[in-house]
C-alpha cells in the first residue's frame, strides 16, 4: 500500500557546533523554494536549540516544549502543529518548529512522544527536515534517525570530528539501534581557508559514506548568521549555489524534480544522466567496502 505521508530527512552532526542547524535550515529553505512543496523544519536538538537566534527571533511564540502535553497525551493534530510553527516567508511554504528551550527536560521526551510528533508532521507537510543532536543520549536523535528516509551526516575537516566523533557516536548508534547504514549521506562543512587540513574527498573515503555536498566556510555568511539573518544569507548566490549542487544529488535519490525543471523539462534530466552512473557506482563500491 502506497504511503502518501510526508518524507522525513534527518540532519545529524558528527559533533556539536559545526553548522548542522545552519545546513539543515538552508536545505529546508531551498527544498521549499525549488520544489514548491510544504516543507517543515523541525528542531529536535533537545539540549541546544539555536535556530531562533540565527533567524533573529529572540523569544519564539511557540517552541517544542510547549507541545509536550499534546505529545504525552497523543493528541497533537496537524492543525495544531501547523499553527505552532514560525512562518514569515510569503514566497515559499516553509514552516519552522523551534526546539526545546528547557534543556533540563530533554530526558522527559519519550520515544512514543517523538514518534507521535513525526507521525503528525508527516500528515502536515510534504517534506520534513529534522535537525537532531549529535549525541545519541535522547529519544529525538534515535527516533529521528530510525524513522527517516535519508540521514545526512554533517561533519567538518577536523580529524577529531570526522574520525573520532563519527566512530564514537554515529557508528555506535547506527549499530546499537539497527539503523540501516545505506540511508546515510555525507555533507562536509569545510573550515575557513581549509584550516582542518583534509579535503572533502579524503573524508568521504575515510568514512565510506557517499558525499552529496561540501561547503567552504564563509566569514561574511557566518557574520550574517550570528546577526540573526540566516534566512537572508541563504539566498546569497555563492551559498545557494553550493547548496544547490549538493541538493541535486538528493533530488535524484528521492526522485524529486524542481519546479523550474518541470517547466523546462530537460536540463535536470541531462544533468542527472551525466552524474548518475558515477554516483551509483560510488554507492556500490562503498557498500562493498563496509
């Protein structure tokens, strides 16, 4: 039986504070823009939610912790979830559910609470972008990784992040909770001036996870983020160009066709035709090496 509910895409960092939330929001913004779909960004980082500050919202009207009563009772409706989201963008259908503001209550979210939230979100949105914690000590990370269609691992070019932290957290979590490694994709946020010392290709080879995107840190962009202007910064041509290159791989894997390509018809199919053999070969090689 065909499941017509929304698709879950999870972003998980190898390490805290390496740009996972920025990458996830940028992807959500561009998915809503390119696909003309109802996209929901759901912050499930229960201990360190920062997106409201990156968007210049000092005091969000509604956050995840204010929905806990509905989650506990299993009564959260798509309408209530939609009304609880931040939606300032008239040109795109992007809804943002800000995360838990009560760090000390992170352990109170049970797996069934998160499952109910995600079930409701899938009824509410065409695509749900989940932003979860790098640490596997909470229900949101475990359920977000288990239930998603694709999981995008965000890391950077520092050895301690892409090697030690991935082995310590991601690899153990995937194994412990029987999560398919085949759903994993890699996104590399490279440091300023290549300070980390490793290329995105070297990191991809080390981890054995197919890479769909790599971003070079940009000081102007970082300044905008910390000034609460992330949603403006993601529209800047250089940043959006890097994001689009990575998202094209995701579009192909998910069989999504951008609105402008539906109208023009041929450009994306030609691009996919060139990229598909190499990407599929790459995935097969990596599966064989794991």
